[in-house]
């Protein structure tokens, strides 16, 4: 039945009402569900119950082989959440449960941010881990060659991680139970997501060092890198900690990496890469001193490496060259080709020059297909040489070695050929192996008179193990170790393996009989040795040459060792060693406390740097039970310290010991006596006497017995004082570790240092006054120590003599302080000196030569009297010195910065009558190890300029000074007035001669020759009571190349009858150890008074042609004109043998010419007195001058003979003289003009004064003279 419209409307309204009702209920239900979900999430995140549910769900959804447990938890998941006793284990392969990751932590504190989780990012506002461990399994991934850039690490965490603050207190990483690193503290920030890693100032403090990292690594952006890392590695024993830094910037197409640091000397490496897909790259590395022990914390190497490497490549191809040096061994890598392409390594070839020969490595390794991996390499060596001494001829070797096959099945064969003098030997090697072990099928040596045959097996996985059997039949080891030639027969067997606990090896060595000769000496030996970890057990007997020695026993937790030497000649055992040791020795008891019994005598013992002229050890000294006496005496011992005589007497037992000892060294002597007693774990005793007798100065003695005790960690020393006759006392006391060690000294006189100061040039004593106070402390700090020293002095100084009214150097308020610990030392110094001067200094460095150095020195003073100590010619210096010097670099290579300035300098030089003034010198130090020097000083009307440089980084950076000037007054005395224009360069380097080169132009000079006469030589029969000290070192050697320029009319000479000038140019050269030579010509002009007449010098030449400076070639001509006659004298030849002749124009005989020269008229007109005058002049000429007379004097026993000057006769005389005593001189002379004779008496007083009396036929004269020689 159809519905009416009303019905239809009613039903529609009903449906709408129902829909509204359903919608409302649905909305209400959805709202309820949302509220319920929110409540559930809130409950899970903010409540303890929800936390437990979530953690349980996490544990249930871990992958197979993973587990997570914890002991307790605090706080909700929303944070902060603290979990205690956390342990997480994950084994990626359940079939190998031992290869697993194990992480444990005592406490983990997490404060996460929840909302970032919606974006799959785990954000941690804080993460704190304490007491954690992480065990990682060894990787079993097969080896693969690197590929660029695929081998770069990927960053693919399952969730993005952001941690603003990460803190780790204690994390120990191990791999297969072996410790890898122990992190004490770590902190910083971290952000990691797919293809991105950012570390924010991460620092790590661990047992391997302190590390810091900051930067970005973004593989998803073409491996963009901007990363900085630094490392400071631990060290020990006062060594400077090695440190280095790494900077990497760029991407896959443009990358720059730089590494620099100190290991321990500066080292650096750079890597640059440009382009793709086959980039061009360059590697440079240089380390002049590389000690690899610094990387492992071991003992420092005595022969560190010196490495220089250079590599250039395109893609996987590279050219490599460089060098490696260690001690006397040097290897040079010649330009060599290496290529890595698609997991194929090709060497084509690698060439190394070492041992005077060349070695080539060539081959390939193909690892592309894991099932068909191949390798083939060949090593060929030619001309290798080692040995080569008088006792050990050099060995020259050629060798060929090859290896081929697969990594899991390979074979190696080789042959070596050795030549020693005219004899040849061969070595054959044959082995087969795989990835875990190798079987040595043959190791054979064949030589003219013997063989070696050996076989064995070596295994390196899972642990090292070996076995080797060798048969020797006339084997000559000299082909391999040239210093040990011989013929040896016998068998050797060794077995061994690494211990499972990692504590060493278990190994045996058995040689039941070794016979033959070794180093030309008969050999008969046997040995059986077993090693068990740190325990050694053995039985050894040796008969070699004249040596007979046996040793048997065990070295382990207890000692039982007996040794007998009947005798032992060290030269039988080692080349270069010597001496004889006879007797027996025995050790019994615990390893740390054995009983000692010895009866040993040694003579002329030496090995390397160790020596002992004689050694005697006799007696028995038990450790605990019983009583004994042990006497030890040695002479001329060299063991780091030279000891001329050592005597030690020990009585009782080690735990009840009485000791007397005496030692004499080059630094002085020492004697002591005391006792030691052990009670439980503590040692104690008394130091009864102690006397130190230094080589210089007064001895120091212990004023009273002192007691001491020590138990390994705690100890004490009662107050002990050493005093000396000079009035000083040095005291020490200790209570370790509570109070530490204290050292003090009150009123130590400075005079105690006088014997240790260098001697003065004038042989006067150093006169010091003042005293010092010293306080030193050493305190324990954890497992290390820290100390400080303070030295103070109220005032003091040094005087030139006892009657001096003022000090050359004085100071007030001296303060010195130093702090030190096992790694660093720093010190400060401050004092006021010379009344208003001030010096302050500070320095900080380490203990070894590579330690960084920093410091500063400031100085200001206007009192310069101390300069008089530098040169006795300087008198009353004044001026102002200001300095500010900065120290840097290292102790081995220090650098200086800053400046020093001397201004307003004035000084007198009385010996040259000079007044120097307006002096100004500045030194500017630069950080590159050099300094600029610039200065000037006025003398007379001119100024002397000094410019140069100073280097102190090595012997090859000398002092260089350029000295120039114009119109510089060089001397202004009565006898010498000189004005010069120098242009001279002075160079000086340590251990090199002083080098002086350049030109000196004499602009003006007046020389009074009579005032410049030299002193006289000592007669052979004169005994000098105070000779020159033969120990005083000679002056520095001189290398001279100086040109002296004398312009025309610049130099005037006057004296000994000469009134003239000197012109010319002379080049003077001298090399150390050689005679000074000259090259050039000097010309003398003017007039010369001789034989009572004035002669005109028409030609005066002194010529040097690379000849000795004392022996020029003479060409001198002096003449006078008398009417139509010209008469003169000419001197030719060398200065050591001059030839003089008289001439005249027109020509006439020599007597007639001499008459015109002396008298000015013919010989026929001469009177009898004038005739005698001519005879005397002729005799003088015939004698050949003063030089010949001096040579005659030596033969006749006179001290002087020749032409001399006599004021009593008013002219020259020919005379002789002799010293009758060191102070009394007598001479006799005859006038060359025939005017009379003269007797001279000279007596030497003190301080340069002498009395001279002349008595002649004309008059008597007397004078008091004073002379000061320079």
C-alpha cells in the first residue's frame, strides 16, 4: 500500500533522527577511544607500570640472538629514566654464540624528547653512562683492497639520533677478551642520521690518550667532510707527550687532509685529491725524528726513525719514493710504480736501495673472485753488503725469492748467494702454507766447508706456535753475521707456542752438542733451556777459546742459579769486548730476595761504553737467615759515571745489613757508612756518616747520624744536615707521603761557588759576597709527585779586588722559584741589580729535549760596570740596557722573540785614547730562530755602523755582522792617530773559525814609529816562575781575508830617521792552522836619515805576491845629490834575507860611493875620524843589517844584537845585549857614525815600571819608564 506524503515525511524524519543518534554515538565512541589511547600512551610514557610494559615489549621484539636485562629502573620512559645493572648481548649468528657483542653498564641515565620520535628521530636531551664495558668479536670479514670512495664508512643508523649532551664515566672496550681501550671520561654532542654524522666538541680521556673531535661527515652529500681531531698520547719517565692533529676538508672530488704533530720532533703529512672518477692525488710525509715507541707507551728508542715519503697518483696508480733511516741503516725508495685496480694489486716494481745494494719487489695479488684468488710476487736483491772490518770481512749477497699460489694454498721458494772474500755460500728456502700455517720443507745453507739443514712448521692462527729442527755440519755463521766466522757442528731443536692466558710463551731449546770453531777459537758447547711464561730453566756449558763457563738453574718465582767462570774472556764472546772474569756466583731463594754468594775477579773488562780496570767481588750475603760478609772493589769504572775507585763492604744479611762504601770520581769523592734492617714489610736504618769531597771547594759532611725507613709506599728521613767549612749547611727531612720531602739551607755563602767559576783572564780570584736561603719541597699527588724550590737572597755581589769600593755586579731582593712534576717544570726569577736595574724571568718546559719551551725575560739597567769584565780595555762604561725576550719552540730548537736595546752608550778606551759615545744597539729576535742586529757608535767625527743577524737554532746559522763607517777614529794616542772607513763582514758559527772579510780604508793616520817598538824576547836561560796556564784554551781560530787600503797622502810615518808617507793596497789572508799571507804592494815615500845624512826615498816598495806577511819582497832606494854625483843605498830581496848595496852615478867603487852618501864629498877628503865612521857603516852593510845580526846573536848566546837606538849617543848603534836575570839587562853598543860607545843597564821593577841607565863617551842618561803591553 503506497505511503502518503505525510508518512514518507515522517519516515524520513525518523531516519534522520536515527542517523543523528548513530553519528552521535559513533563520535562519542571515537572520542572515548582517542581519550583511551591518549591515556594509554600517557600511562606507558609517564608511569612506572607503563615503563615496565614498554621495556618488556622491547625485549620481546629483539632479533634472534639478542637479549637485554637490567637489575632495576627508575623514572618513566619520557624521562629522565635511570637503569641500573644493564646488560645487552647480541650474537648476529646464533650458530656462533661466542662471536657476540656484550654491553654492560652500572648506570644509564636517559632524558629523551618524545615528539621527535614521530619523525623517526631519537632525541636525547641527556645521556649519561657510568661503569660500562663493551666486548666486540673479532671480525671474520675477508680482506679486501680499498676502493674509492666505496670503502669510506657509511652512516646508516636504524633511527636518526640526536644527543645534545653525552657523558661517559668509565667505558672499557675489549676484543675477544683482549683490552683495546679504557675510557675514563668522554663527553660532547652527537647527531647521526642516514648519510650524516656530526660530532659536537667530543672529548675522550682514556688510557691511550686524550682525544678531541669536532666536525661533519656527510656521505649523502658526496662525502662532504669538515672534520678536526686532536690527540695527546700518554708517556712516562718525564718524556714529552706526543701529540698530533688531523684536519680534513672537502668531498669526493676535492679533498684536503693534513696531519701534523710531534712524535717527538715535529712531523707532518698532507694528502690532496682532485677530480673524479679517477682523481689525481698527492701524498707527502716527513718525520725527521719518529719514535714509534711513543705510540705504544714503551721505552724510548735510542735510534728513532727518520722518514720521508712522497707519493703521486691517478686513480689507483701511484708513484712512490722516499727514504727511511734508523741509526746507521738507511733505505731509499727509488721512484716505484704501484697500481690498485678492481681488487688487483700490481707492483711494477718497488725498488729499495739499502745495505749498499738494491732490492726489487714485483708481482700482483688478484682478489676479485673469492674462489679464484691468486698472488705472485718476486723479490730480487743484488749487491747487498754488510760487515766489513779488519776482523770481519764484508759479505756481499744476491738473493731471489718468490711466492705464488692462492692465499689458502701458496708456495714460497728462494735462493741466496753469499760472497766473502773469495769464498761462496748459498741459502735455499722452500715452504708451503695457507692462511693459518706454513711448513718449511727446506732451509739449507751450503758453504765450502759445511752445511745447515733445517725443517719445521710455523702456525700463526689461532695462536703462534712453531717447531724447528736444524743440523749443523761445519756451518759458518760468518756469512750471515760477519763478526762470527767459524765451523760449527751439532743439532738444534726448538718447540714453542703462545700461552692461552696471553702471558708469554712455552718454549724449549735443545742443543746437546755444538763443536767446532767460532771466531778462530775452539768451540765446545751444550745448552738445554725451557721457557714457561716468565720462568726459565736451563743448563748451559760453554768452552770457547780460552773461556770456560757453566750455568745451571732456574729463574722464576724462586732462584736457584749457579755459574762458574774458569775463566771467561770477554773477547771470546763479543768482538770489541775484552777482559777476563774468573770465579763463581750463586743465587738462591725467592726471586726478589735471593741469597748471594760470589767469588769473582775481573781484569781490564770493557764492552761498549762500559769499562772496569779491575773488579773484585768476594763473600757471601744471605738475605734473611745467617750472617755473611761481601766485599766489592773496582777501579777505573765507566758505567755512565766515571769512578776511579769504588769500595763496598757489606756485613750481616740483607735484612740486617751494615754497609761501608767509598767512591772517587772526576767530580770528587764520597764516603758513607750505615745500616739497614727489615722488620716485616718495612726497611729502616741509620746513615751514620756521609762525606762528600767535591773536586773544587771544601768538603761537606753529615753533622750527625740520621735514621730512615721505607716500606715501598711510606717512608721517613730524620733531619739530616750536610755542613762545610765555609759556613753553609744543607738539611733534608722526609715523611712520605704525609708531609713529603723537605730540603732547606740557611745562609749559604756565595763564596762556596767561587771554585766552580771559570778563571779570570787576569788570574785574580772572584770576590763574591752575600748568602742564600733555600727551601725545597716534594709532595705526593696521587700516583705521581709535585715539587717546588725557592731560593732567596737579601743582597750580594762581586768585586774586582779586595780594595774596590764598589761592586762590579750587585743585587738585592733575589727571588727564584721553581715548580716541577713528572711532566713539566716551570721557574721564575726576579731581582734588582746594580742599585736600580731589574731583571725578571719566567720559563716553562718539560724534561726532555723535545719538550715545548715558553718563557719571557725582561731586563733594565743603566749600570754597565760589569762590561769591564768582558774587556780590560773598556773603562767607565755608561748607558741604558732594556730587553724583553720571549722564549718559544722546544728545548732542542728554542726560538726567541722580542728585543734588547742598548742606548746612550759611552765608554773610554785609554789604551787607544778613544772616547766612544752616542752608542745605540738594538737586537730584534724573530720566531724563526734568528735576530736582527742594528747599531751605531760615534768615535771622533765619524760613526761606526753595525748591522747583521744572529741565529741560534744550529751550527749552520752563525753570527753575521756588517761593520761599516766613515771617518771613524780608531786610535788617538801620542804614537798613533788613525781615522778609518771600514767595510768589514764578521761571521761566527759554533765549532767554526771566526771569519773576517772586507776592506779597511785608512783615511788619515800619523804613526810615530819609535813609540810602537815591540818588547824583547826572553833569554833561554831565564826561568819563568809563573808560566802561562797550559790548560787555558786557545783563542778561537781565525779565517781572515781583509784588504787594507792606504790612499795617497793619508798615512804619515815618523821615527827612526824616517819622515815619509805610506800608500798602496794590501790583501791579507789567513786560514786556521796556516801562515798569514799577503797580496799587494805598499809604497813608502819621503826622507830617511841615515849615516848622519838625510836621504830622499826615491823608490820604496814592499811587495807581497801570495807570500808570508812577514816576508815581503823589498825594493827600496834612497839617495842624496852632491853636485853632479848622486849616491844612494838600495835594499832588495825578501825581508828575511835582505841585500843592501851602495851605488852612485856616475859609477864608482863602493867605498867612494859610501863616502859621498855619508860625508857628501870624495873619500880622499875624509879625516881619520870620518874614515872610522865610514868603516863602521861599511861593517854594518857587510853584516847584512839587523836581521843578520840577530841570527848571529842566537849563535853567540846573546839575547839581542843589531842596530839599536841610543839617546846618549844621539843616533843608531850596532850593539849586543843579554839578560843576566829575569829583571836585569846589560847591553853594549858602538855608534854607526863612529862617535863613541855606550853601556846600557836596564832593571825591571813591578807593574810595568823599569829603570834604564845609559853611560856613553859623550854623556850619561837615566830614565824611569812605564809600559803597558796589549
